[in-house]
C-alpha cells in the first residue's frame, strides 16, 4: 500500500475520535452560553455516538453492494457541513442536531477506511495496516481532550469546532485526491435491500466472526477502562500533576505504537494467529501483574510497568482480530467492519460510567481491564480454533 493512501486511511480513522472528545473541556462553557442544563448539553455526546453507530451500521453493508468511494465522499461532506453547523449553532437544539450529523458522517468515514484495507491487502499485510489503524483509534480519544484543553481558552468551543471543520475538510480533500474505489464486490442478484440484509445475515451466522468481534471489542474496552480511570488513579491516588500524568500516558501510548511495530515486524515470520494469541498472552500477564500491584499497594513504578504490559499488546490484538475477521469474509468487509465498529463503540461508551461507579481507583481499573481482556482472550481462542494463515 502506498504511504499516501496509508496516511489517508489513518486520517479517516482518527478524525471521528477527535470529534468525539476534543470539545469535552468546553462543555461547561457550552452550557453557559446556551443557558442549557448539563443533562441537555451531554446529549451532544450521546447524539454523536448514536449518529456514529447508525453511520457504521448502514454505510458498511451498503458499500459492499455499491462501492466505497462515493459513500466515503458523502460521509466526509456530511461531517464537514455538520462541523461548520455546530460552530455556527444559534441554539442547543441546532448544536445537538449538528452533532448527530457529525457522528453519522464520521461513522461512515471510520467504517469505510477499515473496509478498504481487505479490499487492497491480504492476510498478514492487512494485519499490519489494521494494527496501526487500531492503535490510532485507541490513542486518539485520550489525546483529543488534552488538545481541546489547550485550545479552549484561546479560541473557545466554537473555535474548536472550526478546527474540526478544517480536519474534515482535509478528510474530504484526501478522499478526492488519493483514495481510489476499492469495494462493491458482494455477490450480485436480488434487490438492493435484500443484498444488504443478506450481507449482514451471512456475517452474523459465522461463529468465527463472533470470536473475532469479541476479541477486538473487549480488547478495546480494556483500553477504555484505562483511559476512563487512569487520570483519577495517577492524580488522586499517587499525587501526579496533570503534566506528570500526561507523561505517563504518553509512555503507554508509545507502548501501543511499539506493539504495532513489533506486529508488523514479526507477522510475516509468525503469522496472524500466533501474533494474536501472543498479544493476548502478554496482555493477560500484564493484567495479572496490575491486579497484584493494585491489591498490594506497590509503588507507582510497578503500576506504570504493569499498565505498559497491559496496553502495549492492544494494537496487536485489535489489528489482527480485525484483519482475520475481514480476511475470511473479504467480499463482505463493509458489513464486517460495520458490526465490529458498532460493538467497539457500544462497549467503549459503557465502560466509562462503570469505572466511575467503582470510584476510579487502581483496583477498580485493574478489575475492569482484567475482566475485559479475559473475555477478549476467550474470543480469540474461539475464533482461531482450526484457523490457519
């Protein structure tokens, strides 16, 4: 795959997570400007997730039937217009509608950028690319609020939405200039709606697909347990400053990047199955250590080491799970990535409040991460039984 196309797919994968979280530090300012209660302002976040879920679930299987590029252009245009609409919103109602539309367009871009990978690459090469895209998708939601916090004071929440508008404009530009048509390969015959529903039915009947979905989605949920709770753990329990916490987070983000690099380095030699199961084994080992550290009250150095072992393999697990799932159903890659993206989003949205209910302690974080990675491992074992590269 050309480096220009790889970077284009990375941009298409990263912009929606930035749109999700970049404005979060400005929620109080939005509430004050529109004189709206917090519960109404929070609809801007849930509305985005609804739009993103609908975008993925509808656009993915449709792209299997009619192709990716025209839908990708449409999604990028919708996201661009919606971001500008949000920046100019005269009322909270218009702002919420803009967020739903932004999620719809963003979801289309995310699911189609993933679906294009198995159209262009096979087996281990696809796994290398997915590993990188999944690392970006996991890291971006944590970086976005930091960027938003830095921008909130000088340019305000409307300025942040103009920044997002510029990102979506860049998305549209790279699609028009770089991204080719790659899809539309599902078997012809029957009505359009029947073909779309048939794609979903074929995917959902596969037990192996459910294994890969479980492996990928719960590895992502484990990562989100960490994202949701780690700021409270490091700053409240261990007295880290925001800057020191950012450094600790950057270390773990670097660990994910290293994990993705190791995956791309050794996957040709070992294969996707061994890399997936090896990533699960490393993550389980790290989570066992994390639980012991949380229970014993060991020093923060041990906590950082354990988290590094937990987080670093996530790109390996998610990337290989997605590559293997789309690889066994290449002609329905849009439907596969749509369902996987939906499951991933639902679990990520659920774990944050659950961590909060547990008090956002190191022990709560370790238990949540451990449960998620064990479920992920069970899915990987189910999916790879009888699988050969």
